[in-house]
C-alpha cells in the first residue's frame, strides 16, 4: 500500500511527530475518544496499520496500561500523560479532585480527605463508575495493585484489615478476604478494598451545573463507559444471584449462577434493599417495583430452568396464601412443618414430601431438590390446573394478499420468511440423529394457513394431498371454518405441500388484486379455528382494513391544531376490535402483527395493534417497507417470532411479603378486576411486565422481604406448567442504606411503563406525561440531596446518587422517544412505540433509550476477534451518542435494538469502503442504498465488523438486526441517525448538558422551598401562553 496519507480521513496526511504525546488533530475529549489524525489506515505496508504497542486497546497518544482482566483501563489512563492542552487542563485537574468538579475543586491534586475516598461502595456493587476519569490516578502515582489507592496508603492499611476508625459493625458486608467471587467494578477502589471494611459514607457523583466553571460534556456521567467497564469483569466471572445483590447493567452480557434468588434476566427489583416503612420509601421518591420477564432466554453457560413433576398431587403450596414451595421456606419440627416466607403460616409438610432436617433446620435432601435451592423453577401441574386439555401450540399464519401487499413485494417476502422460519437451514445449525436439521418448532405443534383480501381463503395442507386445496369463505359477516381436517398439520409431515403453497401464493394473487382487506372478519374466523385449542396467529397487513365488519377509516389526517394529537387517536373506540381482543385472551390465543404501511401511510395501529397488545402479542412495524432492503429483516423477525420460547393460555399472579401490597401492573394482559390474576393469551421470551408495590404496614428489619411471581401457562409442546420466580430483598430501618442497592435499569423501566400506561389509560396529555417524567427526575435527585447527603456540597453542584448516575440521561432519552416527545409525529408510530415500551424487557429498553454507537474506522487489529484470555469476542469501546464525537471521515454503527444504522461521513476513505464493501465500491455513491447486510470478504476490517454485528445480534430483544446505510448528505436514514444522538439537542428536547442544568435549577428551588410543581394536571393558567416557554420545551 502507498503512503499513509491516502488513508487519512481527509485525504491528506498530517505531519505530526508520532512521539509527541500532546499532539492533537482536534481537542479530544478524554472518554474513549481517539484523535482524528492517527487513523488506523495509516502505516505503509500494513492492511490496517501496524499493531499498537503491547496492551494498547484504544488508538491514542499514549497506550493505557491494561489492568489484569478487570475494568477497561487503569494506570496512566486513557488520556495522554504528557502536557495537556490548556483547554483541557482545568477540566482534567478538576476531574481528578475526587469527582468534585465545582469551581472550588483543588486544581492539579486529588483531595486526600478520608471522607472523600471512593471506597464506600458496597462490595456487591456491579455498576461501573460512569466517569471517564474515575480510576485514573494523577501522574506520578506509584504503581500499585490497589487501583485507586492513595500513594500514602500502603496496601496493608486498606486491603487486609479494618481501616482505622471503622468498626466491623459499620461495614456493610463483612466479606471474607478470600471470597470466591471477586467484587464487581463499581470502582477500582472497591476492588482494592475487597477484603476490608467500607466506609458507609455515600460517595455521590458531582457535576458542576452552574457557577464559574462551564459544564463540560465530559464531566457528565457516561452511559457507554458505565456499560463497557462492567462488561470486562463479566467476560471472565459469573454473576452469583445471592451473593451479589445489585445486578449488572441490563446491556451487559453475563452468565448468572442461580443460588436461590431469581436471575436478573427473569426479575429485577428497583432496589434490592427496601425501606421498612412507606415514609422511608417516600423520602427517596423512588418507586418500589418489580420488572419480570418470566420466559427470558438464557445464554450459553447458564443452567437450564429445572422442570419438576410432583405427579397428581402437584407442587407443595402454602395453604393460606397459595405460594409455591421455594428456597426461603423454613422447615420446623424436624421437617414436619414448613413456614411460608410470604405470609408466615406454618403448614403441615405433605407425607410424600417429608424429609428429616439437620440440627440447623435445613432439609437433608436440600441439594437434591431444585425447588429448594434454585430461584427459578418450573412445575408440571396436574389436571386441576387445566382449563382445557393442553395440546401442542397451533400456529396460524394469516397472510394479506391484497393489491398493496403484492405490489410492494410484502406478500412474497412474508411467504419467504415463513418458509425460512419453518425449514430454512443455516450454517452451523444443529442436526438431529438422522442428519436432518433440528425442528424449529417443537414436536406436537401444528401449523395452518389462511389468506385474505375481501374474502377469506382457507387451505387444506394435509400430507395426503399432492398440492394444497383452497376453500373460499365468502360470508364475512358471519365467519365460520369451512375445513374440519387438514387446516392444522405437522409442518414436517406436510413439508412438500406447504412449500409449494407458499411459493405459489404470490403468483396466484398477482392477477386478482383486491385493494381492500377485510381483517376483522379474518380474525373472527381465525378465532373460530383456534377456539378449542388456543394458539398463536401470525398476521401480515399492508393496507388499512376498510372492508367488511369492523372496517376502519382514516381517523388521523395529520392535522393537529393544538400541536399534539387528540388522545382518542391513541386507543381504539371500535367495540368489535375490543371484543375480539378479549375473546382471544379468554380462549388462549395471541397475535403477532407484521404491518407494512403503504408508503408511510396510516394503518390505525391504535386499533389493529390493540388486539396484539391485549393478547400479549407483538406488532412488527415497517413504516416504509422496501422489499430489497427490508426482506432480510422481515425474514429474521418472522423466524424469531416463530422459534422463540412461547407459552399460551397464561395466568399470572404476583405475591409479596406481609406489609406490602400490589398497587399496579404494567404490560400487555387483561385483568378483569383489581386483585384478579392477569390473563395473557400468549407470552414469549421477549415480553416483560412491571408490578409496583405499596406498604400497608411496617416491615420487620430483622427479616427479609420476599416476592414470588407464578406464571401458569401451556408450553408450545403442549405441557401445562407453572414457572416460579422467587426474589428476595433486605429491609433497612434507614432508607439511606437502600440507596446503595438501587437497580437503575429497573427504576427506568418501571417509570417508563408507568408513563406508557398513564398515557394509554388516563386523560393525561402528552405534555402531562413529559412534565410528570421531568418532575419525577427532579424529585429523586432533590430527595437524595435533601435527605441523604452526609456532607455539604456547594450549591453550584448537582449531586447524584452513585447508583443513579446515568438515570438523568435515561430520563432525558425517554422524553425523546417517539412515544412521549413533543412536536409532530405520526400517531401510528407514537402508539406503536408506546405499546413497545409497555412490553419491553430491561435490555431492550436500555438500548432503545440510549443506543450503542461504535466507531468502525479506527478499530484496533484485535477488535472484533476472540480474546485469547477470555475466549469472548473483543468489543471496541462504545462512544457517547453525540455529534460532537463524530470525526471527519468516520464510520459508525448505531444500534438501538430496533434498527441498526451504519453512518458514513461524506469524506470516508475510499480504501475503507473497499475493505468493507468490496473492491468495486470506492465512493459513497457506488454503495447500494438498499444494502441490508455486509458482504463476506477476505479483508480484516470486513471480518471485524461482521463479528461485531453478530455480537450485537445476540444482545437485543425481538427485532432482527440488519444494517441500514445512512450516508451523510445522501440517505434519508441520516435523519434517523441524528434522532438517535440523544445527548444532543433534538426530538423537541434539550441536550444532556442543558437538561442537567435545568434539573439542577429545579433541585435548588426545591431545596429553597420555592419550587412550583408543574405536573398537577392542567398545568395552571400560565401554561396556556405557549410563547412564554422556550420553543423546544
């Protein structure tokens, strides 16, 4: 290769001395931000630049010394240790001052006061400190294995025994020195003090929000850093569910070891140590809630959920509260009685379940019985738990064959997607003993096919036929099922008939072309077909269903005089659709809709999607379906919807300890009266529900609080089971102790689900919802400052709890979602995303609120390949989602779990394009606008990016991952890219910096007693004068 200047982003090299540590092509912020000039496409003779010096993980002036398998960096830090440019000096020096970033922070030297040390965090704190500079000692600090230790403290003073002045009683967890699981990287100092005692003084995160120092974006807590720093630890460590009480961030890939407390993948409490009284909870302003994802998928290395069969007697249960046997029930009287951990009732142990106990009160057979030592278990249940004879799941594919569907290529894509889901063979897929690909759907499950336009067509796909028989049901006013046999068949017995049917369907309807679909009649006949068995419907739709009973009209013309749409457009008022949804739930049926809007037109998702959201299904929405581009995504999503773990005919009940009671449920279900079981048509691996609790008595701090969620459902293979999730939380007299145990992802998810439910079910307007979320953010930070700070902070600083550092960013991102944002947005997209938020799990929601942004143009040679030490893929660090981080000539992957964009700067190097897309692609214009995946090339960069995309594919919810190009100045997807940069001012809301300043001013007013709450309903008289407010707020 020629001179390296040809690879430089701007096409001309920069003559910089490579040994000068202070060189800068542009002022580089200190967080993972590589300088522009040294592009890895630089050294002559090497494909992607010569390997960096040993240990260097990030391109930059000086290699950060990698700490041994713990946290992303330590030692001399990610910033250059040489002279720092004046623009950065103040910020950097201040950053070193124990995070005390105000104007009065000591410049240049870290303060050494004992109370300022960062060693307070409890041992089980998994969340990495989100400050880019945390854990980087100032220049001249002696090298020590104690990452954040002050030079004057020897290791013996901190590592082994108790620090002077701290009694063992003050310590939060007197952990054994050689504990089996080393602590998680809440901060490097915590690692240093892992055998010692911690000061119980909270160490808050401080951001200067006003005063002499200007707020720098780098002072603010960073979401990407908080994710990446913790990820390093979990690549080589398990997460023990009982020893580590605070779970890792939801976007981290980790393997959980179930010790009797349910894994965070199934259930997350907003705080794993709860206040003893309602007043205590109120003083924190936080919600007490539980986020459950009962059928969540496990990752490699985790034990499968044990399935237990107690025969006809069923699993042992408490006679008073009907809780199922679990690891926290105590056995008394030599094993003759067991005391319920939820209601305290002493039950007689059934004779067949009796076993002697040890002198300590534990059963002798405890380790042989999974229900006594695992937090998540499944019980096969006897006949009294049945509503009807359980059978294998019936999958009914309902295919739209109208003119719009055919013209767009949606019909053909949908048929190909079904074939790929049922019979597609992928590389590396497991084979059964006959060498055939493994079944995608379990034995006992059956499939059927219906198509519809103005009429409904049923297909007999019996394996005895040579080809499928079509039967037309013309009576759409009173639909019935014209087939008695042959509608539902085993897909592998009838493979030839089904394959020929699906390949012929697009041709069959190419000449008929009815423009109007009769969807309601079709759903009613599908209900009739599934009435006896229950099952799941996969339905495609490409035009507004304007024919037959239950026909819909253009309710939304896009003209909203008040600026925001009428609340009526967010829900269905059509009785037939409501009735259909409730009927489906009662017979155990759910629907997944695949909706392709006609050239971004109106589909009335509020009404059509109502059926999916009520029955526990999902809506996959393609607002601008283009077959060449979206075919792959549709195919992936159909396959995922068909093959993910799914249960149907489900009932759910959540039980909690005495003193607590359930105040509300959030999610997709039907609940006839408050306190009744939740009825769910279908529930799959990606669906989550939220529950919030209130106090009805004081809790006993000597005991623990217990929660049990029980899901009764029929598996796809036709077995009736109960899945039990058991969750435990400590109880503290002092609410201050609870702040160390907050799960930020669960708090965000519960608040998001509450806001979504409020928007859907009350008269609150979008503006009320946004005000409510803003006020909640202020309440939480003001309550912390007012009630729980042990030392005074200057009023010019915004102080955040250690466990909620990124909370403000997530709340700002929530205001920017399509569901809640101000300004114009089609009601279809609003309602779709509102319902999405209600059913999302923690991982999907966290990504949806704050996308991953990964630079591709400066990958290290070893990024995107397995790490020799851990065997896991080595991921490059993500960067903040802000345009200020975008470099000239840069290429970025931005993935929010719903869509994945590949943004290319206008000045992207032609060599990079050739390495990524092929020799013939040397300019942005030569790329295919409808690219949905990367070609497989022999180049290093191409392999890296494909591996990174494969990893991202494993860390998301229900949506398929395909790449969409966003070329600067060329593609419309660039608007979407700008929307995803949530730290910037966009989506009718402030930038991250402005938001923190806004929050801080409100917190100061609250402390001074001058704050006027704005979310009290209609917002008062002044809110009518919109001109008095900043236009973007």
